């Protein structure tokens, strides 16, 4: 298929959630012919509400994106499409994208905002409670569970990190190491001082129990708690687009970007969770998308000047 005016854009954004729609807003306002291709699976989809987002605290994630899409409607150079992009390659002065359904799109600049996937441990019941009673980020959901007893599924440094972070929200936390305890001796002393418990039994299953969670341990104990903190050991890219394009992946496993959110491949920008090893917040995604959009526009303008 060849490039024509209907499938050719100045900028293509792959991923149309917080980072992608933020980039699209900037590109609409800078008059850029832009296509947003989105698979419709934002990372925070399982959560009932998004928190800690200026002016939109406690808003359902789907509502945030609905407002973002609605506010893009006046910008007639921006086109939103539901599509999953499977291939990306350099072609001439730009890039060609191929979708699962066989469509092709051409663009002078690309912005990757495809986020990451949480690689959840295979504990029965965990996935069904993820984003609901099993939470990972106290800045996102800590306030809502502040008065509840909580368990933390974590071991070693991850448990130590949670212990310090959560100490301002909770006392009397139970840590479930799900096997041999790898928490340092020094920290175990501190845990005792704080009244934290450590249970090393492997976890058999989690299930909803009223407003909370029942945790069945393999040693026969049944723990009832209000909420569970758990952070997946790994977050994974949702596709191989960055690798297909030859973008550098940092030792932390994220796409390397410079101060203007351009990757190591000129003309390819990236923003949102896939560019941060840790700062996985809606703010950061929105800010990154905005900067990627601004700089894609700036470079297009300079090239045309
Ligand atoms: C359970 C949970 C709750 C959270 N709650 C909060 C909160 O309350 N407050 C907060 O600040 N942060 C919260 N976060 C973090 C927040 O969700 C992320 O920081 C944010 O979603 C990152 O936005 P993003 O645009 O980079 O990626 P995402 O939101 O993950 O969006 C990526 C988009 O790209 C699409 N996509 C992926 N691959 C392709 C492809 N090949 N082709 C087309 N489209 C593709 C996906 O379908 C998706 O729509 C939460 C995270 C989780 C896991």
C-alpha cells in the first residue's frame, strides 16, 4: 500500500490514553495533521477511580479519557482510531505503521505512548482483585484505605521500601513474603519496633471477603484484611514497536528519551509509563505527552522553515 492523503499524517501517536491524548491535544492546537491509534487498554482500567490528579481527583479512568477525547473534537486535524499497531518501520522521510487489521499509516514523526503491562504473580485470585482491593501505589490509593488493616505481599528490598513508605498511612502492617524471608536483619529489627508482622508461608489464594480480602495461606492460616499492597516485580512493554524501530532501551528496561522526549531514533518520540522506570503517574504521562507533542511540532516547524 502506498501513502496517500487519507492515510498520511504529520504525526502518528501510537497509544491513545493519558500520554497519547495529551500529545494529541498539543498537536491539535499546533494545527498538525495527527492520527491517534489506540488499542483501548489503559493500564489503570481495573481501578474504579483515579486519584491525585489535579482538578480530577476521584474520577473514573474511563471518564478522564472520555473528557480528553471530547476536548479533542474541536481540533479537526486530529483523528482518533481504535486500532492495534503491530509493525513500525522507517520509510523515506518518515515512518510506516501496520495494524492488526492490515491497515497502514504513514507519518513524518511518531510518538509512542503505549504504556506498560503489569506482570502479575500467578497467585490465584490476585488478578481479579488488581486495582480494586489489591493496590500497588499509596499515592494513588493509600488515602482510601488509610483506616483499614493492610497486608503487603513483598519480600526483600521491595518489602523494606513498602515498610518505610506506608509507615505514614498505617501501623501494624502484616508482610507476606510468600516464601523464604529475604528482608535484611536490620530491617527485621525495625519491623519489630514498628509492630509489623512477617509471615513467610506461601500464599494459596486471595478472594474478596465483604469489603476486604481473605488471604488463604498454604500453612492453613486464613488472614482477613482490608486491602493488599502488591507491586509486580516486572512491568513489560505491550508490544515490540520501540525495538522494531531501533530505539535504545535503557538498563532499567524503559525507552530512552532525551530532555525533549525524543528517543535515540530521530523523529521518534516516546512518553508515559514506557519511558519511566518508576514515576508511573497520570501527571507524568500527561506532562510527557505534552512535551513530546510540543517537540514533534517544534522539529516539524524547524524542518519546514
Ligand atoms: C491499577 C492501577 C491504578 C492506577 N491508579 C492511578 C491513580 O489513581 N493516579 C495516578 O496518577 N496513576 C495511577 N496509575 C498509573 C497510571 O495508570 C499510569 O501512569 C498511566 O496509565 C500511564 O499512561 P500512559 O498513557 O503512559 O499508558 P496507558 O494508560 O497504559 O495507555 C497506553 C495505551 O496504549 C495502547 N496501546 C498499547 N500498545 C498499543 C499498540 N501496539 N497499538 C495501539 N495502541 C496500543 C493501550 O491499549 C492503552 O490504551 C495506576 C496504575 C494502575 C496499574
